[in-house]
C-alpha cells in the first residue's frame, strides 16, 4: 500500500508544476502522517506520528532539514495539515485549511491551503495551492533545523508571504470518501513554496540586470 502511494505521489507532484510561476525556493515531503477525518466538523487532519518521516529542502543553496522516523513527540518538531471537506459530488469536494511545519528549535513554516479533493481507484487525492506562507524564526538562529539533522538558512529570496502548491494522498479504509469519520495511517504530503508572481518578476529583473552588467 505504501509503495503504491509513493508511486502515485511521484506522479501527482507533476500537478504542482502547473501552479508554479517561478522555480521553487523550498520543497517539503512527508510520508506516513496519521490522518483523521471528523465527519461532525467536516475537517480532515494529518499530523506526525510514530512512523512519519520526511524533509524540508531549500533549493539554492541546496540543503535539507531531515525528519527521520521517531522524531514525533520527542521534541519541538511537528507537522500538521488541517483541511475542511465540502462535498461537491460523490467523488469531489472542495477544501480550505492551514498547515504548520515546526523545526527542532521551534521555528515554523505556516500558511493557508485551498484546493480540491478527488476520490479515485487508488485513494483520495488533494490537489491545491498554498497561500500566505511565512517562515517565522522564533529561535532567532537564522536557520531551519531538522530534528534528525541538516538545516538551511531562512534568508530566502523574495519577500513573504510566499505561495506554492500541495499534493496530499491517502487511502481511506473500505473506500470510504468522507461519508463518516475514520482514521488512516498512510497520509503523504508533497509541496513546494515559491515567490509570489510580483516578487518573482522583480527577482527576474534583478537577475537580468546582473547579466547585462556582466556582459558590459
């Protein structure tokens, strides 16, 4: 089951490219999050659990903060995604929510989520956008640090808030699609964070200016 989800996730991440207006500055991916759907509130949550692992990676310079199996509940690091479910049909629903990724020192990446739930033969697929993404350096150390090692500087290009895209996948028990509450232990989340279009344009102009000065 987990191998199937990893293959689907690899294919699904291609959807992210259609959202991006610039190269990703940070990407993230987590496997085996614990998911729970509360039919009473209409909220699906996915949070770190005993088998969760993943990473948050800065693209340039390339460096990763690692979250290995066993980090959950052992310190400040945590991962949480919460998205509501508003049915459109038997296989479609819209969703909005929030996410939070906390590093080893309590620094955070937070933002809003909006997108669409799709039920298919291989499971439930959420394809959406990230909005109002902010990196908060609570510890003041200027880095985002993985509980299993690795870090990157939070002096990212562009200006917050950032935007991005997200893909979330899981296989509900018994093929159930939000008609009643359930737990699931195989949620996977992949995402990327990019500058806003205006910031990306400014960065492009700055790069063009540097190129012209070098040629001159």
